[in-house]
């Protein structure tokens, strides 16, 4: 039998990763991260390599959770696409390793993991910071992240209206027809966010498209796009008026153009609120700036891999350190 890691493909990840398990697992892991206990979570800031010819970047996102026995890294390419481009804005693969031996246990498609863990983290931010009486949700952007955020936000919260904006009318209409619930398409960002209680920004914009003068006092914003030091989605007024929460202080000060260029002060990591060391200012406008973290991918990959093991009954605790499987075996567990 040829040696090599198992391969878990996109369809299987989509089937095996459940929000009902992912959200509490992320809350626990991110609470540990904000305590800065190296025995719990070690995660450096993402390393990026510019792909100038293709208007993109290659990123590596490692994480080690010693107490949980998780060693993982995600490799991701992300791009600034032109409006209307058919090419994906991100492509990613997650590697799950054995921390004792150092070998790769699993190669896991990263697209579903990235979409679901990002949306789950945004939903956690809304649980902590959004007003309980929120009725209107606005989503800026219509790609995969917009879809994942739509699904989890409408599943967890009871919005009376969902609005969406895209650079193109075609994109907004395509989004509207791809979801089961009612969605109002808007021709402008201002129209989309007027009186909105919650706003999700998942755009590929490099210049501000969301302005503070349009945002309702007390609104909560989950800002996911603009993950480079010179890219922005929000203007200075919004960044300085809102109470700013981030996923990682180090990441925000290294990668986030919305934070760096505005000079806005980070109030807390969201996970400080989970730990009870910082308050949730639901009475004020709040921004949660999400850049993505290796620990989020690590937790997600472990959940997927554990379910995969249970289904196949092939990868047991006794052979985790010494056995690999022929890649051909993965075809036997691809349940359609």
C-alpha cells in the first residue's frame, strides 16, 4: 500500500462540517487564543507572498493547539478580481498533521472550511455585539462568502428583511435566485444599509464603499473583505465612530487597511468578550474586523477529519502515528 495522506474532497467537507458543532468549537478555541496561553494556541500572523502578475497573494496560515493535539496549516491564494470575473477570488487547501510525528494526516479542500468558519465567526460576533431586536440585514457582496453569511445569519437570527448589493445588477440577481428566502436587491450601498441593524461586508473592494454617514447608530458590522494593508471597505468616519473589535490584534495591525489607514483604535478582540474580560457595547455602533485565523481552520479541519474517521472506520487511534492510506481509498468514501 502506497504511503500518503488521505484526501477529503469538497463535497465531503460540505457534508461533514456542521455549524451546530463548528460554532461552539470555535468559541472555545478562540477564547483560548485571546488568553495568549502558548500551551493552548500558537498562531503567528499569516505569511503572504505577492503574486503580482495575477493580482493576488499566496498565504500560509499555521496553527498549533498543544492541549488538543492539533497541528494544521492552510495554504490560500486570494485575488483582486475585476467586477464580473468568472475566476474565484480565493482557492485554499488545509493540511492536518500529526504534531508528534510531523507527517501529514489529511489534505482537505479548504473552500468550504474557509466559507463556513468565516461565516460562523461573523455570527459569533453578531451574537455578542448585535442588538437583540435587529430586524434588517444588509450584505455587501454576492460571492461564496456572501452566501455562507446569508445562510448562517438567517438560520440563527430572525431578520424581517435581507438586502444585498453587488457591483453588478446581474450579481445581485444571481444571488437572489440562489437562496431560498426573500432578498431585496439594491442598486447602491447607501440604499442597502439604510436603517440596517446588521451589515456584512464581503466585497473585493480596495477603496471604501461603506461610509459612516450611511450607517444607523447602534448597527453592528461584520467586515470580512479588505485583507491587505492598503485595501479598505470602510471610511475613516465609520472606523473612528464605531467601537472596534478584531479577531487578532496582531493581524489587524499587520494586515488590515481599514484599521491601519484610518488610525482607528482597537477596543478588543472579540474573544475577550467571550472570556468576560471586555464588555460588549451593543448600545453603540460596533465593527468586527475579521481577517481569518489559522486556529479557525485548524478547529474546522479537526472536526471534518474526526467525522471522516468515524465514517470509514479505517483511521483508528492505534494507527494514527504510523499508518497512511492509499489515495485511491478516498473514492470509496465520497458519498454524493
